[in-house]
């Protein structure tokens, strides 16, 4: 068994249970590609500082790439003493190059190394999340364009409220996803900072250049403060917060799909590829994809809560508590990597049934606000109009009737001759032509705006 990087000060090896507790290789091995990238950049920094010859740098580069390739293919021989992926990679290089490999760690610490690698890993993950989110948004926009005129009941408190269009409802989900994309892009600007060169907390005396290292790794800039660079995990916490908000939006969309595909409504039908059956009841086509997506927001909340609980109260400087930053991040990315493509495929293959939606849109209660606003347009104060319509609905309900049952004389007595026309679904949504409203014209304008945003993003 090889010695730990820090073993020189100690005369006794770690107790087996202490080593097992501190070993993170089981999960941080995912950072191997980023560890190799950061180590290559560090080799170049050492060479620029005159601490490595060109030949030495070339040999270290080759060894690092070889170790990285072996880890990627599963042929690298990990040692039980490897605490983490960083020590494993360095050991692999040192075993190949001897004393030359031992030069690799000059001027760096696992503190600045892991912070750099975790940022690199998350920046790559964010790109994948963004692509899947855009795919989902485009699927929703395509349906919205097709259903700009499809009338459906809008609800509040899960009760009939006002008529809207299906396109309008779908685009409400897209605007939420657009904000998610903005949040992740804003996060990216704050996160694209290299920590390499910060060392354990106070840089080094070796003349390394963090600016050039940051540029080589593709970061926008290096750290502004070395102590902050190794202590900071707010980039990880912010990522999890953004992931949770996105997951919440996915959950709400999934809830709508589950409700709309209920046979009692019959407004939508999930493709068989995104449904499952029952082990007992042969007739079932369950919306399991949507249900699972709906539940995953709770898992993302757990990830954010876990990291936040770890970070609160920590003093500045690296603390071993920070080893607990990775698993919540990995879990959140894995969760979104599962849910986003599944929900996108579910939406892309979704079939809407406009007929049942239109039938549901004929319910007279949906037009109570239209009737009250028609009274307002004739000069009646709104509170009086609201009271009159409320009293009318109460009386009709007691009589077993609805607004559709009003006679021409009753409409006239209310002060709205020809008021029956207010109960037309198409008229009602066209009348809501304000920017951002549910009218077909507004929906089409929103579609154009969102398609432009998704193209430019």
C-alpha cells in the first residue's frame, strides 16, 4: 500500500475506520478528467516558472494523459491507500516517472485543485442541462403554436376560473424554463473562476501565474482572493438552488400532464413509450414518467438542504467538511440528466384532445368575470357588478340553472341585453388580447418571442 501525500509528518498510519471515513475515491473518481486537465495546466505553470524543463513537462504530460486514459477505460489499478482521485492520479504519475512525478504537486494543494475541478465539472454539466432544458422548451412552444386557438378552462385553486387557450397555458411553463436558463447562465458567469494557484489558502512562493492557468482551462478569470478561492462553495450552493427551482418547474409541468391525461378529463394522452402498465390491472396506462418527474423536486431539495447544512457555520479556510460538497452536486446533476430528457420526450409525443377541452370550456361559471366586466363597461362600479353577478349565480344555483339558462329578458333585467354572447369561448379568449394574455394573437406573439430567445441562447 502506498503512502498518503501528507504522511511525512506522521509515524502512525490512519486507523482503518478513519481511512474509510475520509476516503472519497468512491464518488470523486468522477472528477478524473478534470483532475487531469487541471494537472496539465499546472505542469505548464511549473514550466513557465522555470521549475520544470521542457522535457520534464513533456514526460509529465504524457504520464497524466496515460493515467487519465486508464481511469476512463477502467484499467487503472487503484490502491487501497488512495484517499481520493487527486492522490490516485498523482500516485499513478509518480509510479511511472519516479522523482519527476514527485515534482507535480509543487505549488498546489488539494484545496485549490478540488475547487478548480469541481467548477470545471459543474460548468460542463450546466451545458448539458441547458441543452435538455431548451429541448423541453421547444417541444412546449411547438404545441403552443399548434394550439394557439384551442380553448380550455383556466383554473385557480384547482377550480374553474376563466377561459384561456392551451397555447397560453403551455407557454406559462416555457417562460418559467426561460428564467431557469437565465439563472444558470448568470451562475456560469460567477462560477467561471479558477482556484488553481491559490494553494492551501495563501498561494505559494514559486512564481506561478494563475491568470495563464485560468485562461488555459477556459475560465473567464482566476480567483480574486486565495483564501476565498479554497473556502468558497457558494457556487455549488447556487447551482443546487438553480437546479431545485428548475426541478420545481418540471414537477409542476408533470403535475399538469398527469391531470390532463386523467381519463375523467381526457384532455391529453401520453404516448405508450412514456406510460407504464399495472402488474394486476390489464387496462391501466399509468403516467409514471410524469409522476416520477413530479417527485424528483423533493430529491433536489434534499441535495440543497444537505450542502447548506454542511456549509453553515464553517470558518474560512478549507475544512474537511467540504468533502461533503460533491455527492449532493453529483446527485442533482444525475437527477436532472434523468428527468429532463424523459419529460422532453413525453411532451414531444404528447397528444392533446381539443374536443373535450372545448366541452369543458362551455361551463357557465367560467364567464362570470366576463359578465361582471361587461357591467363595468356599461358604467357599473366593479364592486356592485361583482355583487350582482354573485347574487345571480347563487339564485341560479338554487334553481338548478346556470348562466346558459338565462332568458333574453333576464339578461336585459341584468342590464346586459344580448349578454348570452358573453358565454362564447372564442369571443372570451379573443377579448383577452392584452400583451401576455391568452388570446390567440398574444400566444402567437409569445411564441415568436420565445423562439427568438431559444435560438439566441
